[in-house]
C-alpha cells in the first residue's frame, strides 16, 4: 500500500527536529559547489521553490501542474505561502510564478534520518511554458548504477556558508555506489535504498539546493536531500526517484 500524507492549508508534517549531524540543503543563497552558470532552456524542468516569495529549495516539473521536491523542504510549512517560479535562470525574478494548492509528503518520511525524503505539490495553474517543461521519470525500482553520468542543478551556496549568486548553476558528476557512500557517511547517517549518492569532494550540492533534480540526460534519478555539514568534503545524498516512483504515481497520477 502506498503511504500518503496529505497537506492542504494547514502546517505540514512532523515536529521532530533534524539531528545536527545531517546537513539539509534548504534555505540557502545561491550556487552549487564546483558548478558553472546554466541556462534554464537546457534544464527546463528546474523550479525555484519559494516560501513567502523567497527561494528556499529547488523542485522539478513532472507534469503541467505537479512539482516534485524533498519532503524536508515542505515539512512544517504552510502551503498557502508556497509558490514555484518556472522558466527562469535567475533566482527571484523572471519566468512564471504559480502558487501551491495542495500536495503530499511520503507517509514514511522520517525527519531524523531523511528516509523517504519526497513530496509532490500541486500548483494552481500550469507550470509549463517554452522554457518550462516536464522532466522524465525512471521506471519503477530503477536504481542508478555507480559511475552513471548525472547532472545536478540549483541555486545552492558555492561553499559552506558561502556567498549568494543569482544565476542557476549546474555541475556534471557521477553516481557513487551505495556501499561506498554508506562508508563515507557511516558516522553521520544510514544510506538506505531510498537514497542515492552522487558527486565528490569539491563537486556537490550545498545549502539552497534541496529538492532540486539530479538527472541523467532528461530523466530525473534523484532529489537533493542531505550531506556532510561541510559541503566541499563529500558527495551529496539524494532521494532515489526510481525507488519512490510508484509512490509518486499513486500521489499524482503521473
């Protein structure tokens, strides 16, 4: 049975605190670690997830009115204050802004371990335009293999507690096999089958990238979730979209 946690107008999710040892990549200012400027036309599924009109996370377009993001981006937030900016490379300006109406967090989401870190949010109106198109999703159960070439995009910091930049960033990286990743993060958190790792020291994600898409070509295989408190030190950890694919379909019909 699929686990759905509905949120509509009320405050979202769990009141449990996140452990200090896990770094959530939410509420940051601008760039990916080791990245370069990106054009939204090349990554038209990328969304800026805004709260009270300010960027807090990334997200991706999976249909005309459904956005895919991390559960921890939406946890304990009021849906009436959520919106998505589509079709713009510049954080905070341009493109089309749509308010959120409702959505789901995974019912097994754990704010302590970041397991099942996935949410889908329905926009009030279409997210699509010439520079805003839906990403493809993998088949049910797809687990990206170690070494697979992937790209992550977002507006996260350029280094730990680093400066802001306004332009969308991207970095080309590779999947790290789960056993290696588990060893890297052994003293921080458990890497489960609902997670996938990608990147390396100096080429990864940071604060503000949460919820954003990790893609192989135009297929999304991961959602930015958590990582080492020092962004430059290690790969990033992502929610595994293939593992969570059937839940996404049950929640959205996509």
